[in-house]
């Protein structure tokens, strides 16, 4: 029996919440694909009903991870259409979603091509968490013939660093795994830090996996260049209006399984932290290397964002 289309959206939303699907880019493309499949399957009697069902599905997906702006930018890209009839609306969602997914894949490739030019033969590159954009930079440099040593942090509490070393292992490049607290001990051996982004604000502040800001601070102290690899849809339009970025606080159990046996202990588990732009040397996007101070322009020009813009 076929699953109800909204149940299917619920299933994707659950996978994103539980981080079975994770990474700012991957949750964005998963949400776009879920909306496309929903639009194709939903049984609506009128355009109005279709629009309201799509809105409901979009809201459900949007509520799964509160920090990553990639999710709301993807949903906005997919649900931005004007249609006079149901079938036109359906096709618009499908083509918007396919376009978003395709451009997201191309952006990661382009980021690799652009960012890899900053890597020299013999460099040691440190990365944190598991970012497809950051890994694209490392992979592309490797494919261009650079001999690179990679240092990957574990990235507690979810250990995304293990996914990173798994993905890089096949390259045959030397990889070292370190605990997060070892970053300062190795920083003097590092030539470049490259991390991904969950959000970049209008003033160039980075919101990324917890621990990123400490790494940036260490890199700054050691005069090691710190690069952020991010597709332009990781920039947050709402921050132009001064809206703060919510920091997702996840379950204490992720940090300390069995926490309930302690009576007076509270575990805090913020998933992301904030790196001020002073610690960021460059942001590598699919449209080029930009200083963090140019983030506002990216939002205005690339995301085509207008304050009065509607949608469905
Ligand atoms: P890509 C991840 O978040 C990490 O913070 C990573 O740096 C960021 O998304 C970007 O990843 P999480 O889902 O989009 O692990 O570059 O919380 O793959």
C-alpha cells in the first residue's frame, strides 16, 4: 500500500530531526526532494488546497533543525511560484526542487575547484565535523595532485569526524583523527583550517558545529588561515533585519547517556557556536572567495531577497 504523502514528509522530517540525514546541504536537498515528491503525490481538489498542503509540508520540514538556514532557503526556493491553476503549481514545485538540488550539487563542486587553489603541495589541512563543502575543497586539491595531510576532529557529541575520516580514507591521503580538545596542540603543524557552515549572517558571522569558534581562535593565535566553505544558500537573509540565529540545543543523552541517574547534573548540548568574522580569513562560495565583510552583498545579490517578498 502506498504511504500517505504527508506521512512520507513526516518520515523525512523525522530522519532530519534525528540526524540520520544531516549536514546543512544534505538536509536542504532532502527537504527539497521531499516537497517535490509531496507535490507530485498530494491529492488536492483546488489550487488553494494544494498551496495550503504544500505550506503544511514545508512548515513541518522547516521545524526539524532550527539553526540551519539552508533548510528555510531551500524551502523558500521550492515554494516560490505564482500559478493560476493546480497543475502549473505542481509543476513549479517539481522544477524548483530539481533546480535547487542540481544547483546545490554544482555549488559543492565549484567550491572544491575554487577553494583547492588555496592549498599547496605538502599542506596540512585541519577540518571539523563533516562538511561536504569543506571536503570538496580537500578532495579537489588531492585530485589535482597535491599531497595533503588531513587532521580531522572527532566532533563530539555526534562524532561526525568519523564520517569525515571514512569519506577521506578512500583517497589514500594521510589522515589523523584527534579529540576536539587537541586542536591547540596541533595547530602549529596546520597550514589551513577549512570548515563548513550552517549559517553565515549579513555581517559575516559564522554559525557552525560546536567547537568551531575555539578552532578559529586557535588558528588566529597561530596565524593559521581559517577558511569557511559554504554554498550561497547558507547565508541568512533574515539577519539583514537583525534577526538572531537560534542555536539548536539537542538532547542531553547525546552527551551523557543515562543522565537521568544523576539528580543534580544538567548537561548542556548546544549543537552550534558562533565565530565572529574577525577570525575568518575567507569564505569560499560557488561564486568565488569573499571576505566575510561581503556577506551582505551575497544575500542581496545571490538570494534575491526582498523584505516584502511573498510566496505561497
Ligand atoms: P555541509 C553540519 O551540521 C556541520 O555543522 C557542518 O559544518 C555543516 O552542517 C555544513 O555541512 P550537522 O547537521 O552542508 O552535523 O557543508 O549538525 O555538508
